[in-house]
C-alpha cells in the first residue's frame, strides 16, 4: 500500500481531531491542514485557533486558514501543494474548483447513515427523531451537498440513555476509524462507490437554532424527551418557567395525565419532583438550568426555589 499519497485534511471542530491524529499515527502523508480562521473568544476576545488547528500544530503540519475558499490566491496555493487526495471532516461546503482538484478526489465523513439525515446537524436530529440506530458514512463529494457516491458505512445503536454528548463521542471515534479504512482502500485502488438510494432519504438534518430547542408542550412526552436528548448538553431544549428561561438536560416520561393540568402546566412538591403535562403523557424533569443559576439536579433546584 502506498502511504506516500499527498493528503490534505480539512476540518474545524473537535469531531475532526481524532481522524487527523489517527491518519498521522498510521503513517499517512498529511501535507497540510485547512481549517477555519481563528475566532475571538472570552471576555478579552483573544483570537483562538480551532481544535483541528491546535492538533495540526502539535503534529507539525502546515495550516491554511482561508476566509474565502473561492479566492484565486488560496486556490493557487492549494493547487501548488499537488495533493493526491483531500479529506473533509466537519468543515464547510467546498466549491467545485476545490473538491475536484486532486486526482483521487475528495471524500467527506458524515455523521449519519446517508442518505438519511443529510445536513449540518445529523447527530442532533437522529436523537430528536427517536432513531434507534445511526452511524457514519464516507462518500465522494459532488455538486449537491451530502449526495455523493458512498464509499463505506458503519452502524451503531442509539441507546435509550444516549444524548448528543454521548453519541457525539461514539461517532467521533467510529468516524476516525472509517476515515482510515477509506484512505487505505483508495490507496489500494479497492473501492466500489455506490450511488445513494433516495428512497432512504427519510429525514433532513438542518442547522440547529435557538428556536429549534423551544419545547412545544402539545407534543407527546416521548417527542419532547427526544428533543431534550438531541440538544443535551448543548445548546439545550428550553421552556419558560415562572417567567424565566429554563433549559432541561435530562428527563424521563410517564404515561397518564396530571390532574387538571393542560399541556405546558406543571406540578411539583418543591422537594423532589417537577412534572410537566404534555400533549400525551408526562415529562419528568431530572436535570435543568434555570436562568441565572447553574445546571443542577431537580431536587437541588427545588430545595432553594419556591416557584
């Protein structure tokens, strides 16, 4: 197997770090990393590099941080690197002039079983939709986003106790291994790309906004519970509680109906429990964060709060 292939790696968040580290550890020739420009963070608004930039610098890999992927100067710099293959993990949409540049193509790692959950937030939406299985997919880029021919897929069950944080960790490791497998297969010329089956494109995975997390109490308790799982620990599903924003991070459900309560109304003993009536069933809040307070278990909050 020819490990001298010249590889350019593109990614930004923590999710993209393990694949980069494993590629280098396995001896692949990553000649450059492309990531987002540094962003101001914190009270001092100090410029901070992305997790992928930090990893690349530790690995002594040159880093490019273009603000515009269509910039002719950037594209000329990219072309001069003469990459054989480009890998994209949690980056932004590439113009055709960029993804079509290397002779072996550009492949992407996506955190779902494509074509299901195409879009920016596949891990969130798999949980929100109550799926029991998800996975990771590698595919060659083409014009329409997340529609290219599939190279490999790996499945993983979604457990009842999974939330965004735990599923993210599972798929991050699984995805890194799949990137390695995909590179090895491309290098060995042992790949058989398959078109995506549009009949399986059941759900989309659009970007998450604040309004995505607003709880609709007329929905079923199960649906609300899944929304909470899909947005925990960040950014959090939320509602209004006594005039304040309340984020809910963990919950369970009960069948039945609270006596005299309409959807969105709640009851509590102000010691141990906080129950919300839903369109169908009852949501049992376990961990939450009331505006102006830290995240805590419901009994901790209730001991110091009288509504």
